[in-house]
């Protein structure tokens, strides 16, 4: 037995569900992962948000559906976002703009980002979809708010009505997409009273917070774990507090607070958009055991976090765990220094056999 399917407006009166015109394949699958779960020591399920759309943009596509509806209602003529080269969000923003007749502008920046000498992967897709681009090479990632504001100001001077989409699609009403995700999981998981640990990436914290809202309002036996990717737990908690205040203001109702999310700091490695041996190990393990591709910035770090939570006893061995695959695809592997080095060695390795 499961929880009957509910819509966002059923849970949050006053919320206006977005119309996606069949763009998303919902519900996204909830796949068992017995082999990988056995290796990790948990009863593992994988929520495949990466299969929502043909471009592999994943969970942010749910969020953007609500943001796009809000942008159009505000009279926006252009979407502008900040991203790194491998970003699926850049592709998603460009694709959504093209689909609805809006202009797309992408501000590329980041500590280790350099403009590619040739277009490939997600960078190529964003260009093929007609996005305009501003570059800030090797610029501290935490400068993105000012860089995004500057790009929006230049669009206004050119006569456009820009709508800023922050990394993570964290601003209201993007949170509604994560609430939708939680409602889908509630309808897919057995309502057997068994404690379930939900593990997801926590860049802005919005995905984990949306899941925690559903768990609290439906009184579900869920533990929601957010694996920090760049900012430490204090920074993510601050961002979730802002999302909480924005949501209450927009809905005119009291929402459960973000304290329902347990944030974990052990998988950040060298920080956002930087990866190494730990992420590569998980990419290989998930590909071999589950035939699932992880991206090094988000889902591979989340997989590192899942393994740490189990070995550290935070998630008990044998417990039911849901890994939320928030998206990303093989294209996001491009430009990863650790992967380039490893695969470069593979390319140079002498062939065997006759």
C-alpha cells in the first residue's frame, strides 16, 4: 500500500501547479538497486530524476517548469542564469527559452573554468539551442550573484525584460518542483511504516527541503539527508532558511522549517565543481553495478556521501535508502580534470592482443 497520489495544490493550498505540456516524463522511475545496495549494505532504491527529459537535465527541469510559468506571468522576454561549462542547468534554461520563444543568456564562471577551445557536450548543446553567452574565466564561483545581476542589467538596457534563474533554481517558485518530487516518492514507496533514508545533493538545499516539507506535512517516516557539494552546512542552511521565508510569503501559510533536513559535510572534497579520486570511484561503481551514469559535480559527490553515511552508521546497515539521482549525463563528465587524466592514461595504454 502507498500514499494516494497528491498534487502540489492538494498539499499546499494556494500553489499554482505548472503546466508542462507533456515535456516531462512523470512520474520518474523508482528503481531497485539490489547489487549496489548489497555492496553498500542497505536496501537501496534509485529515484531516476535523470530520466525526466531527453537532455538529461533532471530534477531542475521540474523546478524550472514553475519558474518559467512565473517568469512568463511577469512578462519576461529573457531568461538569464549562471553556470559552469558542464552545467545541465544551462542546457535546460536554453531549451526552455527556445521552446517558449524567450531569449536565453548564460553567464559562465567558476574558480577553475576556462572558455573551451571547441564546443562540445553541454556547452555545445546550449549554443545549439541559441543561448547568448558572457564569460568570466577563473572567477570565484561565489561571485555569480553580482555577475548575474550585471548581465540582467545589460539585457534591460537592450530593451529586454530579464528573469534571473539562480544556480540550483533555488528561488521561489522552484521549490514547488522539489515538493512534487516528494509527493511522487510518497506515492511510489510502500506505506509500511518503515523508516526510509532519502539522500540527495545539497547545493542550494532546495531539493532536500522540498522532500522534508512533504515528509512533515504527510507525517512520513523519512529521514532526509542533504549531501553538501560546495558551501558548508551553515551556508546551505542559510539558503534553505531564505527559501522557507520566501515560500511562506508566497503561499500565505506556515511551512515546516528546513530543520527537517540533516546536512552532511564529508563529501565536498575540494569544493563545488572540483572532483577527484573519490568521485571517480563512485562513477565507476555505479556504472558497473547499476548502469547508471553519475556526474562528478552533483551525483557522484552525493554517492560519496551516501557511502560515508552508511559506513559512519548515520544510515543503519540494512535500512531502506533512496538515492535521488537529480540528473546529469555523460556530457557532464567533459572537462573533469581527474577524469581527463584517468582516461588519457587509458587512451595511451598499449593495446593487448593481436
